[in-house]
C-alpha cells in the first residue's frame, strides 16, 4: 500500500484551557499617521510612518478635502515617512492634479530620504519644492 492509499488517523486533541484575556493590552501602533494643522497661514499635512498600498490613498483624500477650501498654498511634510512605495507616488500625483485644477500651490517640505530617492529614480515629473532638510530644526 502506498502512502497515498493509507488511511489517515485523526487524533483527538485535548481541550486547551481558555486563555485569560489580557487586561492591559497595548493598542497597536498605526502604520501611518496624518496630522492636519496650520503652518504660517497655510494648511500643513504631516505624514509619518509607512506609505504603501493600504495607506497612500488617505494622503490624497485628506489633501483633496483641504484643497476644496481653496487655500493659497498646501504644504505636505513627509519628513516622518519611513517607507514610501509607488502608491505614494500615485497619491502625490493625484494631489498635485487636484491642487493645479483648484489653483492651489502644493509644496513638499522636508521629504524623508526614502521619498526623495523614489521620486528621483522614477522621474515622475512631480513639480514640487523639496528643500534640504535642516538638521537643526
């Protein structure tokens, strides 16, 4: 009899005692956070954490909401970004198109190295002001 023809035995597993519920479980750390505030009379969206396929759309959705208020300028601070995927580029392109159609100046401030690297190697044509990060800030 080959191994494929052998009958299988199912062993009964002893019942496991119920695990006590954790009373002081720490909440999970968010993958990405967005913080909307005013910076020198312009709305500023500060992004921190990972910008990937599950989070990137949140940036463009929040930015488009702010753009509907027609500020003269919108600032995106990406200094706290720890991971940046192609989905992040798509979110920036959507945001840039929305800003252009509403005649809002879009500025990318203090982009993290992972952001500037991906923008540089992909040559996306994102026309944003990317100043050098000042370490003394």
